[in-house]
């Protein structure tokens, strides 16, 4: 299975199948509720490798994501359009779109033995825009 992430704002950030290792889609409601709650949230967590640029090719988008994670809440650019595709056997199994995603956590880890860094990216959809989240799938990539 492969994954693609596209983040659109003042710039476009693309992470492809070479970089992304795992993607997790989460829906969260309060655990203390005895009925379906209106307090609904949704997240996407992605992990993967930080790829170095070789032979003049452009480095992966993790540098741009690190910069996005530092944008303060007062700036409109902290919210961006997020699209994640989960692809298997040339089929889009899931395509999830968050129109107003923001970074909850972003971590980069480097070691002197691995030869490559890893990243952890946790994004959420802005709560008042939950009805605009789209989940699609089941078509050719």
C-alpha cells in the first residue's frame, strides 16, 4: 500500500509513496458520553522517512511541514487544505480531505546509525468545519 499527502496553502507540499510509511485516520468523540456527541473531532497521523535530495532533485516536503508547524494560530495560513490518498493495486482505497487542517504535533528524529531521519505528523480538522470533511474511495488511481 502506498500513501500520498498534499497540503495546499500559500505553497503546495507533496509527500509521496517513497517518504510516507504509515497513515492513521482517527475520529474522536468524548469517552464520557452516553449518546452520540456533537463534540466530534477528526485527525490524520502520518509517519515516514525524511529523504535527502540527491543529484539535484528537490528534497521532500518535510522541511515545508516543519515550517508550517511553526505558524501561529493568529495567522490564517495555519489552516490549510489537506488531501490524503491510500492506494493499493492502483486503486484509491481511501481519499480523505480536510479543508481546514492544522498541525497538532510535528516531530523529526535523527540518528547517526539509521542514515535517514523520520517524521511524525499529527493534523486535525478545524472543529467548526467538520461538515466539510470528505471521505471517498474505491476508484482507479
